C-alpha cells in the first residue's frame, strides 16, 4: 500500500464539492425545497473522528514498540492502515460534498433556512476534516520504518533448502 497523498484527498474533495453543489441545485429545482442538512450528520462525523483518535492513541505504543507493550500483529496493523486509508478518503468526500452544499446555501444566506443549513453544512465540513486528520495520523502510525523494509537485504537460498531458507544475506550491487 502506498501512503495517502494530499493531492488525492484534495481531488476527491473537489469532485465531491461539485457533486454537492449540483445536488442542492437539482434538489431545489425538482422538489421546490432546499436539501436538508441534518445536524446529526456533523455529530456522527465527530463521533467517528473521536473513535479514530482513540484507536490511534490506543495502538500507538504497540506500533512504536514501547516497553511493556505487546507488539501488534502485522495483520491487525495492516487492517488498521486500510481502515485509516478508507476513513481519510471518505472524510474527504464528505467534506467536499458538504462544502459544495454550503456554497449554495451561502448564495441564499438572506433566508433563515439557508443560513441555518449553511452553518450545519460548515459543521459537517469541520467534522469531516477532523475525520481526515485522525485517519491520516492513524495511517502514519501504521507505516513501516526504514529498518523494517530494507530492499538491499536479499536472502540467498539454494534449491535444496526451500523449506527452511538460509540465514545468509548478501547486498545488492548499487545501480548508479
């Protein structure tokens, strides 16, 4: 897995903002009402961000190999990294969508319902940004260190010891 790049998250956010902007306009055109923005969406995103932060705080000592902690299984660490990657992408999409809705509501800010939904949408954007931050931190904690992933160490095995590989190592030649 490659680490999440900010460029990807930004692209997902911009795409989702365009979809959110169009959704609000289409919803208004077809139904004659504005798109509802529930306050519970922001609260749910805050709870998700808190859960991700709590998981990161709980697994940090295990991932860093601190004394008196049981090391984390590589499978659990991989699943945690996959969860963090999915959460960062989802948070970027949700933040972008609600940012697009907030832009439409800002254009109609003079009406009370649009002003209320604008602030709810900004709350969702903020909460989704917290999800992205928590997920990126958790993903950062799950990265391998350089000493764990040294491509210069290659095991030398003969055809006869394929069951139990030898402990001999050799260095790869530099290709410069």
